[in-house]
C-alpha cells in the first residue's frame, strides 16, 4: 500500500493476477527390486543405463529389474528411479578402524549395499595436516582424510578434513552420512568421539634427519621389500618382492629442499625400478607405489596404488612396504635420513576382511543371502507401502521381480500372494496420480491361462493399473547368443514415456506406433481371434505384425473390462485426468492461505482456464471449441458461505476426453448400376 505523504505523482506496479500452471512430468518410472549392488532402500535417479551401472552394478542374473531398466531406456524412457531391495538374509560388509596407536575403535564403516558385492569396497585413511601453520610441531591428531573405492562400479569418494571432535562442521559421521552430499557407498558410526583419528593406511616411517642443502657425495640406496597377504590372511609369497635394490639419489645429485621433495623422489625412484623390471612389477599386477607426507613433515607414508581390474581387488587388500639398508652399504636412504618404522599396515582396508594385525576389528563379511538373490515377499510389500511418502516422484511403477519364477519350478511364482502386493501398489499409485504396469505371472503362458489370471487371480480392481500379456523374448547380454522370456513392464514403461514425449499423455501407448525395440517378439504369438478373447476382459496384448514388428496392442486399465462399464476404461483417459490433477495440485499451492473471496476465485479461474486451453490447443480433448472441450468453475456457486467459513475453496473442472479408436469398422457395398 502506498504511503501518501507529499503532493506529487506516485507510481506502483500491480500484479496481473495470472499465475502459470506448469504441466507435471508424466513418464518418470520407478523400479523396485533386487540389484547387484547399490544403496539399500534408497531411491536413486538414473537418466540412462550408464547411471544405473554406476549406481547398481549393471545387469545381474538374479535381478529382473536390471534388464527391465535396460528395456526402459532402450524404448525411449528418460528418467527412472530405482529402489534396491536386498536379498533375503543378505548381510552388509562392516569393519571398525582402530585409533592411531590405541587399541580402541575410532570409526565403524558399514556398506550401504547388502550382499557379497559390499566386500569389494576399500577404504584408505590418511591424516589431515593443512592449516594456518603447516608443518606444525603439534598436529591435530583428530583430523583425517577418508577415501572410499568400490571395485564393482569404479566409484571413488574422498572426504577431506574429517574430525572425530564433537560439534564440528566436519565431524566424520555427520559428513559421511549426509543424505545429499555424503557417501553413496558406506555409512559411518563414530565410536571414538573426541579421540584420535583412525590409524593411517600404508606403511608409515619417521624421518629422523630433515633435508639439508648441498649435494650427495655417494649414491643413496635402499632395499625395498613388498610383502603381501591374501584375503584369507595367509602370506602371498608368490606375489611378494624381497630386497629390491633401489638408488634413490645418485652421486652428485642435489639434496631435496623439503620433506615433500624427499618423498616425491623416493616414490619416483621406486616406480622407475619397477618399470625397468617387468617380471618384478608383474607380481604387483600393474600396481605402483604412492607416498604422502604428514604430521609436520616428520613422517612419510608409502602404499600401493589401487590394483588393476585384472589383478583383482583381493590381491592388494593387505600389503606392507619395508625399507632396509643395502647389505654392506654405509650410505643409504635409511641411514642418511634416519628412517625408522613407526607403524606398518595394509595399503587400504577391504571392508569386512580379516587382518592379522590389530588395526581393524569387528569385521563382518558381506553375504549375498539366498541363492536366487530375491528379497523376502514381505519385504516387497513393505517397500511398496513405503512409496506413499512424498519422495520419490514417479508416474509409472514397475515390479518385474515380483513375478520371478521359483528356482525349483519355472511355472510357480517365487513370491507369494502376488495379488496383495499388486493391490497395495495400485492403491499407492492411485494416491500419487501414478500408473502401475502389471506383469504376467510365470504360469500365464497362453490365452486360457491369461484369461483365468485376469478374471480370477489378479485380485484387485483399479483404474490406476494395466495388465499386459505375454512376456517378451529378448537377448540375455549375460549369456551371449541366449534368448530369454522376460516381463514386459520395463519395455512398456519405455513405450509410454516415448509416446508421452512425441504426442502427449492423451495418446494411447498402443498401436503400430507403439513399437517395442530390441525384442524378437512376444513369448506367445496370438491371433486376432485369441486377442478377441482377452481384450474384452482388459488384458493388453503384445502382438507381432509383419512390417510393424512387435507392438503394444492394448490400452485398457485393469477396470477396463466391458462388463464393468467403467468411465476409466482406457489408459489415456485415466492418465490424462491424473496429469491434470497433479499439475493443478502442484501449481496452485500459492492459493493456500489467500483471502477466500472473488479476487482469489478470479485468479484461480484464469490460471486453470489458461492451462486447460493450452491442452485443448494441443489436441488433448474432444470438441471443436473450448466450450465443447472443457469448463472451469470457481465462484459462489462452487464455494458456499459454509465452505468459506471452513477455509475451503472449490474449483470444478470438466473435460471431454479423447478415447482411442479400438475398432476401425469399414463398410463396403457394391453399387448396382440400373439397366440402360
């Protein structure tokens, strides 16, 4: 409001009253089920299959979900959330790292991914010494850096300047466990609050004599030994190195000017010798030596670099480097700088592995759980119920592992009570304006079993779900040359996403344009007459036609049987309504707590009308004019005084939906020419 205090001209800007209603996304898929690796029970966004491989380890023989995600992106999908469910009886790898110099736990690291894949996580610890007074005589022993590597996905995470001190912005557990910026591989529990940081990994040595100016009067040498132990704790003598002669500084070379230069030259000399002796280096599988200086420059640390994939991560889980004087030599690296061992340890810790020294305790190896890699049936239903929370946002729900066959009988579902799980999923989708894609169980293999499944076994009614039959025949990339029958939900979700992006949510994801890419055909070939038995009871059939190849050829909801007469018979009608509801509910939050009167009603009418008019111009509704296509009402006729007293404003919107042309009828007759 203007404050009129002096004579003159006052100016002000008035809002137009038009607030844009943005269309909500319509084709974000959500996959729930087991994966090879990844964070348990946390939705992770994937924008392509490469993202899925990095987050969940790629394809797996025990995960139908992994193949369905591949089919989703191959058929035009753009965004997918994945929630990993661990296998029944699966255990996550865990290790407790002891405090430096004290036989007490400092931190406990537990893999976020349950299963044997969690045994491939490696952690390295090095002290942190950067501050106002570098190379101080009293370093902060509570600070450390943490590097985490996943050998399965290749993901590397580094958290610098962590501390065990309480109430600090860099307190280790707060930083690593942060859901947004923290680790995607492990969770950290701080056992030694305000105690010393974890013992550094690698072999640690004290520098007794600081570098001085000048040149060396003789070669400065050392004997290098790298002792390795296997993952089971036994010595790996065949792949260890003993007494390797190394010249660190040649006669006449300039002396290092700093501890950092000293260690840099040492590391360079070690690696030069390894490169010059391929047979010796081969024992290390291509690994190299790396170093670091810390604690005021008084110590150096040497460790092996991460191993090559060919060597296997277990080969380097425990390796120490020993420096000795050359036999009979008076001048060496060790004697020149007074090198003394202060601690000897592994190059890095393998989560869950046992060690012969005392730097790691409380180790628990990751266990894959049941051989088929599947979660418990109850865990599936619980995970589905948990989808009722605001996150994640999704439009399409796929549960391909829910219909996975038993390992003992390929015609029996692995999970029990499929109807209850799917009914819960449909309920959640109804509340979240989403759509459930139902896969056929393993015993549904022909027209008769498909009809019985839909009529007597599917077990729920919902316009927010659709059932497809049969499975699709696709390549199995894990077994080159093999073709397998696979649930179609991932591919169907991709077709829906592609249709939405090309036309709109009001277009049925079916017909000759709804081609399913990357398939050899449906698992069962159906004729027109056979589809004529399934279509009236609302089973969406996948067909193969000459020229058009394999296509989705049905667009009915679970409630779309002719006998039900539902107004939500067709998928595009239901999804269009869900799209409108979600778009308006998310874009009209600005109206909450506004004065409930004609000004608000007018703004709501303008915003909603503009949105509906935009859809009409795109061809989303039936009718040749806006009056025929839709209406928007928000006034005293929709909102009574009693509603106003209760804080309610009512907006009534109607639309005339476009329904798919399921049956194209061609009438032909002969023209009889009259006799001349």
